[in-house]
C-alpha cells in the first residue's frame, strides 16, 4: 500500500525580497510575491512611478538603418 492520496510535504521556497532583502515565501498564497509584504510591493511600485527605476534605452541615430526601397 505505497499509494498515498496525499502528496509529500515539501518546504515552501523562500526567496529574497527585492525591496528590503528579507525572506519572502514564494507560494501562491503569498499575494505579494516576490515581495514579503504589501509595504515592500507598494514601495517598489512607487519607485517605478516616480521614475527612480527605469529601463535604459539607447537612442538610434539612424546610421545603422538601410534606406527603404
């Protein structure tokens, strides 16, 4: 009787919170994942909204483009 109806119990994965660096449980039940709390999630959102975080874009001067036929 090795067939068990319950799956084996596994330890939840813990990751580092991107905002505070503390531990954050990375499971579907953590609605703030990968953040550890609502506070950290909102802090990160505020940084993006105030443009403290941004994705750098290289300007294209057109020198590499070939003329359209």
